[in-house]
C-alpha cells in the first residue's frame, strides 16, 4: 500500500460497499480543488477514480450522477460512477460523501493542441452536451423563466480594484507578479471607466449546462474526447455563455489573444449542434466580455485568500481582457460568422 494511503479516504470501508472491486493496493491524490478532492485508487481488480465531494450535498451529487448515466446512454463521452451493491452511487462515510468512478486513461488538451478540425469537434461536443442535458434533466420551466442575474456593477469593481491595489502594493517580498498585478489593475480601471456605459442588462438563464467546461475537465484518448469529467457545477445557466466562456479558456494564447480561426470553427459547430443563432452568441460574447473585464478572481485568491495556485494563469487571463476589448468586433464576428 502506498505510504500516502494513510491520508486518503476510508478506502476499506468504501470498497466493502461494492461488489467485484477487489482489494485496495494504493490510493494516491491526483487533484486538489475547492469543490472536491480526487484519488487514483488501484485495487486487485483494476483502477478507479475516487472522488471526495467537499460540499457534501448528497442529493445534488446523486443528481449529477444520474445525469451522467443518462448522458452516456445518449452517446456523450462521460465516466458515470460505479454503483454499489445497493445500487447507490454516493457513499456517505463519517458524514463525508464519496463516489467511485472508472479510471479513464487520457490527457488534457487545450486549444494549442487541437487542430481546426478538432476545434470544430469540440464545439459540436459542447453542443451535444447542451442538447442532451435538455433531454435528460427535468427542467423547471417556471424557475428558468424567473431566474435572472445581474451583470457586474462597475462601481463595486472600482472598490475591489482599490482594495487589491493596496494589497498588491503592500505585498512583501515584492516580486514580478505584484508589479504585473498593479499594472493590470490600473489598466483595467481605465478601461472600465471608458466602457462603463456598455454594462449588459439583467440576463436570464437558458438551460442545463456542465458549468465548468474547460481543458482540465475533458480527457482525450488520442485525438478523440474520452470523458467529460467534474460535473459539480451542473445547473441552469445561459448555454451560449458557457460556450463563449469555454472558448476563452481553450483558445487563449500565452500573450492573451484568442486563436480566432479555431474559435470560428468551434463556434460554427456549436451553433449547429445546439441550434443557437448568431444573435444568441453575440449577446453571450458581450456578457462574457463584460464578465472578464470585471473579474479579478486570481488576484482575490492570491491577495485575499493567500492561495497562489492560480497565479500561472494570470498573465494570459489579464491580457485577454485588454485584447478582447480592443478586438471586440473581431471576437464577436468569430462567434457569429
């Protein structure tokens, strides 16, 4: 047994709930996240992904599991959980929620590792996810119609910028990240003042979405997607906004520009697969652009939560907001042409 097993979940108690999973050999951490923790569990019968759900909402977790089971039946590449001897997929041990999934051998691929054809397939895949979720989830039409959300208030953002500026300037020992953070905060404040009148009106949710569709939640085997994982944020949101948000993560380059040729191929395939029109995508582009212009989650993690795990993402993410503002029409056209 691996020496890290002592810090792992109660594997023995967990496996006794299942049939034919074998005896544990090792249990190694593979992810550390705010929403869950993951382990590669090797047994005498094979390998599994053991997920510890930190939120502990058994009903919500079970709903996610049922969704992936139904999606698999419709041909969506997912990795539904293993059912225990009682047919349950959520194991509650010591007040904590666990789930056992088949281990999927694969690798993550961002837009730089995708051809234009593969980018098109990625857009079609997300469109398939959205249309299939519409079939497998019981959508509350009343809830969907009434659920509205406000876009970011620039006045609140200005206050946040001032707070983060103070924290960045007082950071010791000061390093190049602090210098870049100060530069981007000042730059963003100027952009927001210039574009404050472009704040989007309140929006309304449109359908069930994965909620966190990005390269680390999609495993490839060779050139083909093997499994979409991590469905913790499954919920009702604007579908087109998830499509735009995902593209802004998949296709951002280190200098903060989007690969618009691949974005265009991706977006065309998504629109076809999800039956979304150009106007819907144009509105989503505007809302996500505004969201990015007001978003400082990486700096909040670093300076307010003292968590630096996201620091490597900051140079490209902060540059993207500036570039996107300058190339607004080109980005919109890439999603709507």
